[in-house]
C-alpha cells in the first residue's frame, strides 16, 4: 500500500467514523425522546408514540447495519498490533454479535407491531444492550491509530 492509498483510506475511515458516531448520537436522542413518552400503557396519543417508535427502529437498524457491515471491518483493518486485534476479535465480536441480534429483534418486533404492555421492559433491556455495545465500539475506536495520516503526509513531503 503506498502512502497516497494510506492517506485516502485513513481519510475515508475518519469520514465514516464521523458519520457513524453522528448516527449514534441521533439514535441516543431518539431513544431518550421515546423513553420520555412513558407511561406507554396510559398514552392517549398512541399514533405519536408509534411514529416515534418506528423512527427509532429505523435509526437502530441503520446504526447496527453501519457498524456491523462497515465500521468493524474498517476499524480492525487499521489496528496495527496483531495480538491486540486477535484479543479484540475474541472478546468483543461475540458480544457485538449478540447486541446486534437483540437490537434487530427489537426492531423487527416493534416496527411492525406496537405492544404498549411490553415496550417499557423491552426498551429498558435494549438500553442496557446499547450501553454495552457503545462501550465495546468505543474500545475498537480507541485502538484506531490516529497518526497514519500524518506519517503518510510526511512520506509524500506535504
């Protein structure tokens, strides 16, 4: 890989990372907005609640997909220490996979069928899953080397 390719790949990863974290922020805001609509069983305006839930489920799906199908591979490809990468793969990916499946199950369940009687419990469980997932993702992000762009610039004489 030449220095120009490294610079391009680093810039692309940085851009993708910013998009992903912005999507995470939107997900958290929508999650909090949804939680503020409690109590769900006594809600008089269920159409607003259902709309908020559908919006949240779509954001959840988008966020999980971007992480699972794009970001994890990109971040791992940029981890320079092989033993660290193996350790991360062993300890994190099973947990990330589990949180992905649980989030997708929530989204599948609530994006098609509103269930006010179980929503509070399921949102609470999902909130715990998301907190765990964000911690695991942050571990991956911390391992992303932030200096390759600088070394690539020095090698090209820029």
